[in-house]
C-alpha cells in the first residue's frame, strides 16, 4: 500500500495528470489490492500530500460488476472505471449464446453501461446530489466492520461506529482468494506447460 501511494505521488511530480490503478497484472505470483482500498488509499494519500487536484484517477479492475461497486469507487475518488472483466464476461456470454435472447456484444455493452449510469445516478439522487462532480470523492458512506485505525488511514473521514477488521485481515482474505484462483495443485485434465 505504501509503495502504491508513493508511486502515485511520484507520477504526479513527474508530470502525469491521469493515474491508472489497474489489477491486470494479476498472476500466480501477484495478488491484487482490492480496488476500493487502492482507490481510497491513493485518493487520501494525494490529499495529504496536497497533490490530489493535479491528477485524475482511473480504475481498471476486474472487481466492479454492479452499481454499488461503481458508486463506491466514484465516491472514494475514481474519475472513471474500466470494468474489463465485466466486459469480457459480457463478450463471452454473447459469443456462447447463453443470454435469454440473442444479443450482440455492442448492444450488451451499451445496455450494461446505460444500466450502470442510471444506477449511479439513482444512488446520487437518493443522497440529494445532482452532479457527478459533487459525488466524486464525497465518500458519504459509513464503514461497518472496519477498524478505526484502518478507516483513518485509508478511508479518512468516513464515519465508523462499529469496529472490525484491519489491513492484516483484508490482506489475509485477499491472499486466500488469490490462492483459490491459482492453486498449487495440478488440476486433472490440464496440460503442464512447464
């Protein structure tokens, strides 16, 4: 987390005005930082460094799928979100004809994006916010089940009346999911390409 935040600040110092936080490099050796944690951590680190207004944050992640994910990422500072895995999944569903009715990928992609836009707009309007600019980084949420130290460090200014897990537990859960995705055992019926 420290390295991610330091590299983001250094990129701004080097003249970059758009920072892309991506989990595309995930493999058997590299586990991803949860996208919301990475977004909030970088956002708040740059605020503390006095550099946040000098760069936009683009999140490229396989995690976000539904309106809640997008609302949270935008609420914690993301200016744009590329849900590449959701788009790849849509493409696969369209190619395999497993949709309820046949649809081409462009139409499915357009419908998905439209649904996300409407959903985020509905979340904003229920909170009395009328522009995305006012919603981005506003973090008008309450943390439930996160330790106060964790919230203070990575989700600064977010109310948290009920304590809970911290960075160590999030790391452990992330590594457990990563190990499940990249097991050490050879799966029967697969080729060993080594």
